[in-house]
C-alpha cells in the first residue's frame, strides 16, 4: 500500500511538475518525504493538533532525524512547542484562518438552521472524530437538557457519527440537533 502510494506521488510530481509537497497528515509525512528527497522536491509538513502519545513522539523523533521536512508549519504555538523539538526542522506558525469576506455578521441566513423559538444556540462544527472532541460538546448539551432556552447544534460528518448520536441519546441530550454535513457554513454560524 505505502509503496504504491509513493509510486503514485512520484508520478504526480513528475507529470505535473510539482514545485513543493504540502503534507498535512502524519501518513503523508511518511509517504511523501522519501519521494520528495529522491526527486529533489521541497516538502512542508503541517501539524495541526497536539494529540500524540509518548511512544509516537519517540518514534517520530527517531524517524524525523533521517526524514526531516524542509519546513514544519504549525497552526498554533502549543503545536509548535510539541513538534518542533521532535522534528528538528525550521518551523513557522500559521494560524488557521477565516475569510472575513465570507464569514462576518449577517453573512448567513440565520433562519435556515436555527431551531424555531431558540433563544440561545451553541454550535460545534468539525469532523466527528475523537480528536475533535465532539463527545465533550454532547456532554455539555446533556447537562443543559432541562433548559429549553438553550439549543445545541452539531455540524459535521465522520466515521463515528452513529456512536456520537448514540451517546447523545444515552445521555439524554434532547436539545441537541445533529445536522451532519452543512453545505453553507455561513448559515450555521448565523444560527449560533
């Protein structure tokens, strides 16, 4: 699998004259770094979270000693503090951004996703995977279940959506709405 993936990366780099590889996940770090080095293509690793067990940290430090990227891009200072010493490459911090031309007060249609009669709506938008911690949001919704004036909206898809919906049922989070994929996030943010 990894060998086939590396072969495909090399083909794409050569066929499309790729100038730089931006590897956004640890799998892509492993899969693309060797190919980048072999072809003389710069590689940038992006790190976006701090969930990394001590064992994985040790493995990453050893592997990165021989497979460093040209640059490590981190989305926050805590991420940079975790990964920069392990990887040993030049690092920069670039925060996740928001396009203020699209996302600003009044940009979305509030009525599209906001439950009728809701006084306060609290929202969560993200992939429904443990790393994003939707379970914490569901627990908060359950704690406020007796308060009709507070509604919770959960936007996103993921491999564990059904288990999160089950957790919401189990905890009695009756004021939680699970929206799934939301096509226009401006409407979601306007509803919250």
